[in-house]
């Protein structure tokens, strides 16, 4: 598969339109999964998270160290919150800018992600 790259430096204060929401689980994210993969272009071993089950504004550690990411969403409507990926602690993270597109992550592998409103 083709993929674009999320490049450092990461700016966790400038979120785009797949963002916004309240500090709750979101029913409108029910059809979205975050897929984190060890290889580039969303290959290798992957771990999938149902985003409707992930609370916002909390850093979550993946079970795999990942180098690429895709948000799979059947409706293709985008999300109410920003999805950030980065190193341990989520202090410096990059936003996944779109759904249904694989992104390689420069500077990885990374271990953590967060939904941020």
C-alpha cells in the first residue's frame, strides 16, 4: 500500500478538522479503529484499537512499538478528536491527519497514542 509520512517536529497544539469533542467516549467514533503496525506502509504485526472504547485526553501504551498508523473508518467522515501518536508519555506527538490513509512515522518506532479534544 502507498503511505504518506508524519514528520517531526510534532506540533500538538495545532489540530486539524478531524478533532474536537468532549472528554467522553464518542458514539460517532464507533465505526473507527486505530491500527498501529510495526512495519512501514501499515505492514508487519499490527494492533487494533476500537476508538469508541478509548477515553480522550489519556495517553495509552500500545502492545507493539509501531512505525506506521492508519485510522480505519467505514463512513469516512472523520473523528471528533485528534489522534496523536508518539514516544512514551505522549509529550511530543504527531497528529494522524486523515482517516483511511496509512502514514509512516518519522523518528519511530513509537509506543503511545492519545485522543485529544
